[in-house]
């Protein structure tokens, strides 16, 4: 029997919906339920039995879903928030990113795994990859529980900034371990980030301009989706970050449209749950037991070290920034999830790293740790938001 992409996607969506309904009744994060529904159709379970193939068509959907989520994140940040929380967001982002880099690098170096190549290279690379956070999971949990407060506001800013910092840190670390030109790395990462920011601001400004002049509300959702699809294609062609581009489209559109900005974001809210179901069921469908088992000790060390580094870094830097006590106590639990950016950077190693075996080990470690984050991340984020008193 021929299993078409639409049939496979339909089965994933129905499974995700059913699992999500059960999760809502049990009052647990729906995101974990969506990932579990996808896991049922992975290659180690029903997907392998029926011979499902999602690798050829799923990246298009996941990239679009991530772009919509990034657009939402960008639109949630305003100049007023940056004025009030700019210092706190900046300090927490620095603490989270550098804390993860330092603790993971030291932990891997002390563990001394049996690899072909210098230990310090593997330690630095995994440390650099630990600096980023998964925005999709964070936004999904916040929206499910309608969280609002200082922890939530700071979290949205940190999630937006840490990907920028993560790209920069990883580029610098890659220079160190490959012996490449520092100038080339700085210029390359600078072009990628500045190009994404510039493209996002221009497209977001044009989107707000159209929003002022279009009266029929039915056109707003097609306008936003068209702008996001166009931006993702242009970002790929221009070799800039698609995620940052989408974030700055949302930020620019909100800033230019100002009080009427909700008209550009309200239509997307109707798609949110569908986007989350698609994104996380597909993520769960990529589950591979063999990947998780390969170097399980290294994976567990990486997961615990990255979580500890982020929590310690945020606790220290938030106090230095004079942040509210509730932010210092609970924000660290919200930055546990990690996925998209880390996987993308890890895969880029396969083309640039001289030690091919080490590159494969890094990719497998990141993929396996992502599977763990998919299930523990929603619960740690929910725990923090409940404890902070921001869940409504």
C-alpha cells in the first residue's frame, strides 16, 4: 500500500489531537502529548511497521511552523518591554548562554569520553550548542496556560535573544576548533545576523503598511502567511537565519503598526494549536531508539550539565541585574527546552569539522538530548510558571 504524505500527516494530526484532548483532561502540557503521539508513529514503532517516510516532505512543514512561532515571539516584544526589562533580559540571556557553555564544556572535559580526537574540541563544540533554547516549546506552554507576568515577559525576550547569541558563540567556537580565520567567522556570522534583522525589518514594515490600508479582515491571515513564506525562501537564498528573519518581521510589524498591531497577530492565534500539533508530532516521529542508546552516558551528562549551567547562570546574572526575586528563582526552569537551532548548527558540523567521527557523535548527542527535552521541557516550564503565579 502506498502511504502518501497527506495520509501520514492526517494520521499524525488525528493522533496528536486525541492525545492532546486527553492531556487537557489530565491538566498536563499538551506539547508533551503531541510529541508522544508522534513517537507512536516513529520508525521504531508503527511508522517502521507501515513503512512511513516523513524525511522527504516534513522539513517544509516544520520550517513554516517554526517561522510562525518565531513571528509570534517577535510580535510579543515591544519597545516598552525593552525599556523596562532590557537590562534583565540582556543579563539573563548572557547568564543562560555562557553558563551552559562553561558547565557543559567542563563536564565533558572531566568525563573524558572515548573518542577519536582531542577531548577539548568535543567539549567546546557541545558547550557552544548548549547555549540555545527551543522557542516553539516555550511559546506553546505559555499560550496553553495563558501565562502573564514578569517571568513570562522576561522569558520571551530571553528566548528571542539567546538564539542570536548562540549563533555568534558557536561561530567563534568553530573558529577555535577548526583553526579558521577569526575575521571570516566574525564577518560570516555578522552578515547572517544583520542580513536576517534587516530583511525582517523591511518585510515587517511592508506588512504593517499593508495592514493599515487593507480593510477586509479576511486578508490578514493570507498576508501574514505569504510574508512569512516569502521571507523564509529569501532567507535560504541569501544564507541568513530564517528564524531571526521571522522574529524581526513580528517585532517590526508590531512596532510600526503600534496600537493596531493585534490585527496582524490575532489571525495567527487561530492557527496556533494546529501549528503546535504539526510541529511536535513531526518532532516525535523522528524518535530513534538507536540514536538515544548510542552514547547514552554522554547524552545524559550533556542534558544535566546544560540545564545546570543555564539555571546557575540565570540565577547569578538576574541578581546582578536587580531582577525581581520570582524571575531569579523560576526563569531557569523555563529555558530547559532545546531543539531547532541546536540541531541545525550540529548538522552544519558534518560539512565543516575535520573530525568526521566526532561530528557524527555530536549530531547523535544533540538529537538524542532533543528527544529528552521534548518530554521534560514542557513540565519544567509549566512548573516554573505555576510557582511564579503567572498561570491563569
